[in-house]
C-alpha cells in the first residue's frame, strides 16, 4: 500500500503536525510506502525526512498513491486535481478551524473524525449523514510516553501543558490557585516560550497537568492526574467514572463548560486522588495505544482502496456552495501560505518590519 498524507504545514509542534509525523513513521515501520504533502516544510517535516519519509511542497515530486490521508481542506483540492483516480479519506480534527470545513467530492470516499465533537460538526454544520462519518480516536505513542514509577499522594508539582498559556488569560488564574495551596506550577508551551521538542522527558516530574486533547492524553499516559482546562474553559479531572465520556470528546473543548476561576480550580485540586489517577493512566494506555490505532487505520485504508477499485465513489459529489464556503473561510490562510511558498524572502522581511 502506498499512502500520501497531507497537512497544511509541518512546522510547529502542534496537534496535526505531530499526528502526521507519528502516523507516517507508524506506516513506514509496517512496510507501507508513505509520503507527505505540505505547504511548509519546517522542523517536523525535516525530522520526518531524516527518518526516510519523503516530504514535498510539490505534488509532481511525489509518487501516485493508492490512497490519500487528508488533513486541512486547502490541501485537498490540489490533490483532487493532480491525482484524479485516487481515493481520498478526509480527517476532521477541529470543531472550529476553517481548515476543517469538509470539502465535498466523489473521490473523497470516507469522512473521518477524531472524536464525536468533530462528528457533530459534519452533521450539524455541513449536512452530512451521521452514518457516513466514522470515528477513530486519537492515540498516544507509548514507546515515548512511559509510565512513571510512582504517583504521589499529596500534590507537589503541577504543569500547564498548552501552547495557549500566556502571561494573561487562564494561566495567571491557575498560578494563583496553585500558589494558594502551596503547589509549584510550571508551564510548557509555545505561548510562554517554553515549548519542548520532547515533552515525554518532563511530564513524569509532575503530579497534576492542566491540558486538553492530545496533550492531556500524553500526560495521562505518563501517570499524571489531568485536569482538562485551557483558554476555552474548565472541564475538571479525568476520572475513572467520566473517562469514557471525556475520551468520546477527545478531552477537548466541548467538555470545558465551566469558567476558569481561582475558586473553581482550587475546588478541583482538592478532589485529587492519586489512586484514581493511576487507574485512569492504565486505562488510557490500554485503549489509546498508537500501535493498535494505526493498525485500525491501515485496515480501513485497505477496505477503502478495494471499494474504490470496484467502482464505489464517495456519497458527496462536488458542490459549488460547499467549495465557495471553505475557499472564502480559508482565503487569508491560503494567501499567507502562497506568499510564503513563492516569496519567502518578502515574508521574512515583512515579519521583521512588524517586529520593529
């Protein structure tokens, strides 16, 4: 099987870029011929290249795939034009991003979501049938994120694991709440200039981690107690009695329906139970093992390729309104990418001028 994976950029250490990196390596280790198409090759793309995965900003440099694993709608249209007889599987990772407005085309044979919040976006916002959308949850690479040897009873150290944490916003509230209980609080993320290439080397130092989505899962896999919290709000501790519901929504934004206040955070911290944190970590490691989920995706793709070869196209044909909707919503993003790709020196000059 020959797979092409797409993502708008491979620069920052964010959700879909790391997802692409891990999926590509997982496929390669299974003997799959895998390549990556993107508009920006950054540090993540270079890491993939060093692992023997071909990555390019030009489709002409890539082989004709058997199937396309597509992220971000603006990568899909060039694919559909260039590879006219190849099945595409479109993955939706965000409820809000304009890049995740799903494009409609007969060569998109399967639409996927990483949780039921994204599944809901297909149905409620873009008039897809619920039965046409499949969900395969996100994963954790357990060879990287290993379980710490012991879990503390009393809380000693906490971490905000988020690229959205900054000097204003929700972080100062978390800091005040932790300090009131004598808890040391650190931050790991781009917003505070403390982003780490290998977070697995640090997570095991902490008893509690404030995070969401994949970051929350990685912390749980290390045995940390996790409070799902970010700039969108507070959900609370992941516990054995709410794990299934939290997993269904990717430990993400739809769960965070409480405001981030000092009182709410203090009340949550007082509910910490080290024994329950261990049980949650054990369950996460059992259900979210990357190896199992990549196997599921591989099996899905073999089925899609077989169906496409037998003449089965997607249920959703090209729709002019749909095309114009996502093109309008992503216009500024597309222009920025086009300028960066064709006039990189000009873009760097503009950035320097803006910084003063």
